[in-house]
C-alpha cells in the first residue's frame, strides 16, 4: 500500500513488513535509519561529555541565518 509521496520518494507498507522508503529504486527500512540516527546521537553525546565535541560557531551561525532568511 502506498502511504504518501513526497519529493519523488514514496513510503510503502504491507501488513507484515516495516515501513520502507523507496529512493532511487532501492527500498530502505525506516527502522534502520532510526538506529543510525540513535547511534550518531550516542556518539555526539559521548563526545560532548568527554569534551571532544567542538562546534563550528561560524558554520552554525551562518546556517541559522540562512534558515531564518528562508534561503
């Protein structure tokens, strides 16, 4: 069953499978994306706690300004 279409990708779901997203002809499991995001978040959390995580303030402020300007 097709649930939605957004920007050329579609999300499919059947009764017995997890949500799958089709991008470039390849179906990707949305659950594996969640695990990747969780793993990355854990890496960042550990780096912050150990003092190893450095924020590029110039890059961050530029992206924030562009976002506010709608660019």
